[in-house]
C-alpha cells in the first residue's frame, strides 16, 4: 500500500511505502545558507515525526546547493544536526534551485520507526 500525505496537484510532501518514508525536497527561509539549512532541517524533522520516523532513521539525503562555495557553511549546520552514529548515505551537488533566493534544498528518505 502507498500512503500519500499533503498531496497537491504537483507532489506529495510525504509518501510512505513498505516501511520507507520519502520526503519531497525541503527548502528553508533566511538570508544565509546556514539560516536556510537550519530552517530546512527543522521542516524535515517535523515531516519525519508526522510520518512516524525521525532523524535517527534517515537512510539517505541528497543536498543541493546553489553554490558549492557554501559547502562548509551548510556542513557545519548539518553536522550539528545529524545524530552521532546515525549519519545517512548522502550526496551533495550544485544545482540551480527553483527560486533565486534559495541556497539549499534537501531530499530525505527514511525508515519508519518500529511500531509506527
């Protein structure tokens, strides 16, 4: 069974299938890449909880930066957020994002917590 949450005409924010949680790409607000990354990760936290998961259960993350020059600044926020011993498989690349003000977008796939 496939379960979709917050479904609109273009996408669902959460899709669950066979114990796996897929989140749509998340962006954040703020002036700096650090601000946007913090806000983006807070949105991911909220969606994961709603989906019956959490950051300890993230399997994979794909990070898109509008400028790879922001890699270290984004990583400083990311490293403080990822629970020790629970780092997911991750890729990071540079891409033109949907709006010029966006500096980071993160896509996450996670496992549901047991008993969820």
